[in-house]
C-alpha cells in the first residue's frame, strides 16, 4: 500500500486534534474522540501516560486507539508536547537502551513511551491484541518520537502484518544502530515528514549521536508557492511546527476541507486554524518553566 500526501495529511491531522482538545484541560485523563465529526472512525481505547519524570501528574491523556470502518485498520494517535513540564522532559537528550535492545534512544521520549497504557495494559500489548489486518501509528513532535518507538515494537510483535508510521515534525529518535534496526523491519512502512524551517526535527543534536530515520520527506515553505495548487505557507517560526501547517503543506485541499469543517463545527475551530493566543500561552508557559528549572541549578 502506497500512501499519498493527502492520506498523510488527513491522518496526521488527528495528532493535532488530540493536542488541541487536550490543551484547554491539561490534567485530563480522557478526551472523547469526536466521532460525530469523523464517523468513519470509532474509539477503541484512550491512551494515558506520564509525560514527565517530575511526577507532577503520573497519568494524563496522550491519544486514542481508533478503528476505521470498512478497512478495520487500527490507528494509534499520539499527541505532541503541550505541558511546560513535558518540554523540559523532552530537552534531556540523554541516551538509554532502546525498548527492543537494538541501539540507544532518547531518555525522555522513551520514558513517555514506556508509561503509555490503555485500560491498564501496555500500549503495545493492547493494540496488538486487536488482531487487525494492519496498523497505523500517527504522531506529531514528541508524539512522533514516541510513535516511532511504538511502531518499531509493534511491527516486531505483529510481524508479518503491516505497520505504517505517520510521523510529522519528528525529532531524531536514536543512534545509528537503532535507526538501522527500524529501517530493517520489512513490515514497517515509514512516512516521516519534516518542515525544512522547523527546528524540532534538528533535535536532539547529531553531535550527541542522534541520527534521523531514513526516507524522510522534507517540505520547504520557500518552494511551496511554485507548486500547483499552491500550498499553505507558514509565516511564523513557531507556526512552522504546528500540525495544521504540516497538513497544509502536504495537501492544501485537505487543509481547506478541515478548515471548512471547523467553520461548521465551532468545537474544533482551534484544531484547524493556528491560534495566536494558544501559541503565546505555550511559549509563555515554557519560558517560565525553563526559568524556574535554571533557578534550581
């Protein structure tokens, strides 16, 4: 199965949906999936986990496990970083042994992955028990790194069934040994998309031993105006990282359809149009948290 940019945009949008529905209530352990807006998908389970080793709240919402009608494909959606303490956790950049024992991965991302559960089961045990014909794993930012670890584990567990990884704005996840192992899994298809102007995919730093997954599609906003049809162009450094802008760069029609859907459904307006107030609040929270952290050192 070969996926189009439109497929990747439509599925990747779910990661942004999870982030933006979680943002108003960052202590929530359960966020309902809006099946009324996406009737082709039903909720199989809600993912909870610990976003930080600081122990501020050991169980918060991290995404959904969904089943697509007709195909019976199981999709796992993992949100990106929202809370300020999670940004601190993401910035550790220490390496630890990978979940599979092949190479080394980033400590903070791995900690989040190991904490994820659905109905008390580990994420990989719960999803693999669904016995689907194939599986999709969707993530953005932190969620892309966590989704990579999960997809690699899941592919090994359900082999030879297909596992597709849809990762937007993905940080580098591990060392060369880990990346080589992930690339060697014949039943794992990788759709990794990074914005050329997004800083997050350039982290953790390569001089610390981190390597990007192969076969990454890099989109460059400077070139988007020449495409037919023209694609949405981010015009703000932080907006360059947002799911909505990735969706627009991948497929402007999908972006416009989602934007139209938001106009008709006010409850998801914030999930289809970048919110200046949301961005300002996130930046302010992160800055304050980092200042507090540095004051302790």
